[in-house]
């Protein structure tokens, strides 16, 4: 759920107590628009990365047991023929652990920026709740992740996926300075949680940091924000979700300001991974974050989900 995107915002202080009124809109200066354009370009680059969301081609959930993996029909985890041999190996899932034992003659490498990774034929890929890594061979990359509910998720990525190689970039509204607003942050008690559903109908209770209050189109608006190591992660839906933006909702990440003055920049509202790939599990906005007003700012939706 965490999406650590860096933001650089012009901070303007304003206490919000009235239910209506127009906040002073920051000027659409060259520095702000240039920074916004760079942030959007960096996001496209991450999506199109070798193992970004556009490259994911399969997703499997595993419980305790042994699972054959490969391109042959008799595998429990089936991979595209272009990516894997008939029998790549076996994934052994136990408590807090997932081990990949490759078939004779097969080998893979861990992914490392410095030395190109370590070659192996057998490897523990999930140990406890912390270790997560990519492994690769040819076009294929695999990632094995342990979820909070104990299930193991295996994702396969294809570096030559047409969705990745043909990606033309995301679509955005034109920058709107009036949708970058000073905000008041009202913290919730330590340990407070709110229920968050995901696209699979599962419910988790996430730590809520507090509520942001700001003025949008002359109306006092509030959004509950999840805690992300002191920063804020917001999932919201608005009146544009039925037409121009991603129907389930959008994300917004806000870094904690050093001077204590919070800013909500809706030009940085962006689509979740589910807008680009069917092999993801994205959280949905809680009911209190369903805005009746349109937020015609940030990322639009081009219907590119596969």
C-alpha cells in the first residue's frame, strides 16, 4: 500500500475553521510547474521499469505446500512459454518461509545493482516478514512476497512485455494552481486504525495518522490519511471517478513538512497500480474519503488496464 513518492511543495500557512471560503491559491510559478512535470515523468519511468507494474504477467497466492512452477500444463504455477522452461523448479512454502528449488540444469540470479546478483539453484526467498527480493533469468523475473495474512504471493515479470515496451505515458489534467492548497492536520490518537477494503474484497485495519482539512472550490473538505512513517498516504474518490479518472479512486502521498505547515496538492493525485495491471491488489478509499465534489486535477484514466 505504501507508495514513497517524493514531493516538493510550496508551503502556505492557513488555519481552517470556517465551513466555506476561498483559500488563496498559490501562483502557478515556473518552478512549481517544472517540479510537477518532473515528478510525473519520474512516475512514468518507474512504471516502465524492467520490473515495474507494466511488466507483471502472472500472480499466484500460495499457502503451505509444494508448487511446481514452469510453462508446462502440469505446473501449479503456470508461466508463459516465452519466459520459462517446461519445469523451472518447485516452490516450497512453510511457516514464514518460501524456498525455490530449481530443476536440474536450471539456474537463476538475484537482482543486485552493484555486482549483478548471485547465481543459485536453491534459495530461501522469504524468511520471516522482512526479506523480499527479485530473482531473474533471461526475460523472466520472479518476486515472492509474504503478506500480512501469512499468504505468499508470487509475481512473474516479463521485461519484454508489450505493455511495457509500448507504454506511451500517463494522461494528466493541466496543472491547476487552485488545487494546491494549505491544509490543517488534525492527528488521531496513537494506535487508531480504520478499515480499508481492497479490490479482492479483503479488509485490513490500517493505522490512520489523522485528518487533513482544506478548502476546495470554496468548501471545507476533509480526507483521512494513513500513516506512512510520519508521512501521509491518502486514498480518495471524487465526482470525476465516474467519467474522467480511475473509477475505484486515486492515491495521494504527502511528505511531512519540516516547518509543520501541511499542503494538499491534488495535481499529484495518481492512479493505483490496478489501473495498469490486473495482477495487483490495491486498496480502495474508505467511505469518508468519497468526495462529492469533482477533483479535475492530477492523473486521468485512459482505460489501459490489461
